[in-house]
């Protein structure tokens, strides 16, 4: 095997290991949707959703883009890798510790202002979660730099299952224990009955475990910083953090706008909870996109110098779209069964699931189309495209969320990803033209949506057996027609 082939195989193997822990995390997260929606009120789930949105955004800020900065300077001549990671560790620890202190000092006032008085402990947990996640992010980056993929995956998996175990203990056993032992000290940390404090506390515990796993590495690396190294790291990393923020904001800004664009203080939390539960039902499309991304990213760079690389990229886009439409049909046709995953109060929002499935498909297509600025060495376009998407998301939500609630939020994602895909494709034609067959791709999408609408309408009043028999046959027919057409096109080209 050639040196290049060996390197590609090594990268592919490590990507699979890294991806495994991410996919496991998202899958376990999905499994807990049932627990949350059956045990929590829609309002409590809305509060949890709001907290998680803030955590996601703040984590990007507190890590300051230093993970990528560490990769850059640990491999750069004139820089000591150990000092690079020590400097990053020191910087992230300092800024995260300040944030945690601010949460401890002002958390009580924030809880009152946000309408969560009596839940000051949650603000302490969030401060600790962000501190731990930000610090351990540096060490997870160090494991990637050292090519310790399995250690990375094991630590991530331990964290995931700690959170899962804590959730199960809290939701299924703790209320009974609290009723039997009303003076237990544990009631200083969580409520006696299930509410949004349970998932937050479970995450807090998992972060403590994750932090403890890295204590030996922290003792070896130590809190020490070199002025020159730290200055170079921050100069390189902070712009990356600023560039990454619009992407995270685009994913979560709709969750934050619920508070400000709904007059009824109780209603917005409940509708946010319903919205988040419906989004979770679309996770199968999101998972597929994530898995595809892990596999495809190293592939595009490995094939970039091949003579037919652009034709291969174009064909992969088509296959990707076709498979996404199969997922779309499968979820929508069986949605009346899949929705049983959610508690009864949350099912009123499932009508946005088809919109979110299509939105995630568009996001995957955007990832496909975005290869041009990666291969043409024009990464700055990623910022402009993402900012355009953020503007669309914000505009749609500001105008329509007060009128249509979570329906507007779902269509905001669809509009945003559509706009980003359109801009990406049009600009990409100038710098790195890929011969995508957009007529064929558009036909795949439209035919899938029309088939879904027609079959759903026709089978809606059928007995259960015949309803699912017809819908299953429609999925198989759709796949068979695509395969036959693909074979016909190949034979025509020969």
C-alpha cells in the first residue's frame, strides 16, 4: 500500500471512531426524548430547551476556537506542542472560571429576571457545565492531535452513559426515594418531582465525570502559558470563533426568540417544548447527514486530484438526495406510529416534522455543495453564506413567529438552508464548478414530496393494515423506479 493510501485509510478509520461517539451521543439523546416528554410538562421541556440553546452558544465563545488553533500551532515549526496545549488550557480555564464565578454571583438575579426564581442551582450547574466542557474540549483536541481516537471515543462514551444513567435514576427512582425520605440532602440539588432540573443536573454530573477522567492529563500538562504562543493562538483562533458563531446562532436563535416574540409568558415555554420535541423526531435525517459528513469530508480531499473528481462529487449529491427522500418518505408515512415516542401533550407539533426533515436534507445538500470553497481555498465564503442564512432565519422568525409560533420556526430553518444552498451553488459555479444535475436532483425531491402527499391523502382513511401496506409499497416503488432509471441512464451513456 502506498504512503498516501495508508494515510487515507488511517484518517478514514479514525473518522469512523470519532464519528461513532458523536452518533452514539445523538442517538442516546433521541432515546431520552420519550422519557422527557412523558415525564415533563411541555413548559418544563421548553425551559430545558432554552437552557440548552444558551449552553450551545456560550460554549463556542468560551472555547474561543482554540481547538483548531492548537492543531495549527502544535504542527508549526518553532512551537512546542506541549506548550501550545498548556497555553490553550490556561486561557480556557481562566475565561471559563471567570464565567462560572459570574454565574455564582449573579445567577440568583438572573433566575429572578428570567422567571426561574427558586432555581438558582440550575445556574450554578450551567456555569460548571460550561467550565468543564470548555476545559475538556482542549484535552479532547489533544487526543485528536495525538491520534488517540479510541481514548477519545471511550471518554466521550463514558460521559454519554453517565448522563444517561443519571437521567434514569432521577426520573424513575428519585421521586419515590424523595417521597420516602423527605429530608434527604439530595433535595438541595434537584426537585422532589420531575422537572427541568433533572436533565440539567444529569448533564452536570456527566461533566464532572468527564473532567475527572482528564485530571491525570491536566497534572501532566499543568497550567502554564507562554506569551508568544498564547498571543499567536488567540490571534489565529478568535477569528475562527467569531466565524463559527453565526452557524451556531443559526441553529439555535429560534429557540431564544420564543421568549421575546410571544406575549404570553407561560405559552411560549410550552410551545418551545412542543417545537423541540417535534424537531427531535426529525433526528434520523440529521443523524444520516452527520454520518455522511464524517465519511465524505476526508473523501473529497482524497479524490480532489482525480481527473473525474467533479463528476464523482456531482453523482454523490444525487445519490445523497435520493437516499434522503427515502428517509423522508419512511418517517412521514409512519409518523402516526413514530409520534408515540412523544408524550401525548407534545404530539400536536408533529405536523412540522416533514418540514424539519426537508430542512435537514437541504442542510446536507449544502454540505455537499460547500466543497468548492474548501477545495478552492476560499473558506471566508463560509462566513458570508452562514451570515446570510442567519439573516433569513432571524427575519422569518421575527415576522412570523408571533403569528404562527413553532410553525414559523420550522419554516425559518427551511428558508434559511434553502437560501444558503442557493447562494453556495451560484457562487461556487464561478470558483469551482461542479456539474451537478440540478434538474434530476429537483425531480427526485419534487416527486418524493408529491408521492408523499398523494399517498398520505389516499391512505388516510384506510384500515391500519392496508394503510401501511400501501405506504410501504409506495416506498419500495419509489426506490425501484430510481434504481431502474439510474441503470437506464448508465446504459445510455455506454
